[in-house]
C-alpha cells in the first residue's frame, strides 16, 4: 500500500487452510523486517491463526531512507492502514497486536489511542523498549534531539548486533540477512524515538484491553524495567508479565 509521502509499504500475510481463529498483526523491531518472524508463522498458522505483518518505512522491502523516519507517528499511520486492510478482508475476526522491541513501542503507542484499542482483542509485546538498555549510549540519544534540527539525516550510532540474542545462530542469521539494515541510526530517528519514550509512560494508563508482556532479563538493548513500567501502569484487568 502507499503510505505518507507516497512511500510504498510492503506487507505480507500467512493464512491457515480454513477461516482463521484470530489474526496476529505483527510489528517488527528496529532495522529488521517482517520476514524474520517465520518462527511465529510456523507455530501459529498450522494451529489455525493468520499472521499479517508489514515492513516499516525505511525497513526491509518498504521504501524510505534507511535508519530514518521523519516523524514517529508515520509508523502508527502505516500500522493503521494495514489494520484497515486486514479488517476489510477478514470481517469480525479478532485481531491481536504483537510487537517486539521497537515494534513493541509502536504497538503500545498505537494501543493508547482509545479508538484503536476498541478495535483490538488484545496486545502482546516482547522486549518493549520503554527504557534504553546498557548497550545504547545515554549521551548520544539526548544529543540526537539537538542534531535532529540541524542535521536530521546524520548517522550517530550502530546497533550492536551481538545484543539481539544470546543464541549465536540467531545473531548470525541477523547479520547475514540482506534485508536487515546494518547502518547508523540517524539523528531524526533518535530524536523521534526519545520524544516517544518520554511521553509514552504517562499514556499507559489508557490501556485497558488484555495484555501479555514478555521480556528477557538479560536484554541489553531494552531495559526489562520498561516492561515492568508498562505492566504497572496499564489499567487492564487481564494483564500478565513474564520475565
């Protein structure tokens, strides 16, 4: 589909042989793409669930400058477009939003909007990056806010690929994937992410739908404390935190 600024946004769906029990709308993390979630596809599709996922602008097979986003809300707008496409094709089938790492931030930010929340059956997030982890420089992130105004496309830091998993095979697959972006995070992206992280905790009490929060305690990219914050602040009656 065509997103803001006329960018072509790629998405794909995996469907079971029969009408799906529910649909998982997957929101991937920074620098990766929807094709990296075949583990979910292989597990849930044979069980009768459909999975749909997009490549964020500037990621994977979607258009857009790599490592850059003009405004964080562009990610939310693209996700809303995909949601509307899926809803139009699958009627009243329940839709669960599933986000990982940066995708968990996007999914959470999307869900705090009441009208969006009413359309979802539940929210599932893993490694929600509400707090940057130890492998991210605390000095560079605030600096990005200033540089964003002067040099928005300037690259400032590269994600440490070794921090994405303790499983060497997973890291190797990530590093060798031609669709994974291995360049620098831009100042504008850093500033937009910082602004989102600053306001999101105060919006979390708006969440009242069922929510499952998962986080690895050894995560160096996203501090597990961020998941605890989400769990404590969400007003959902049905909420679970797994660390």
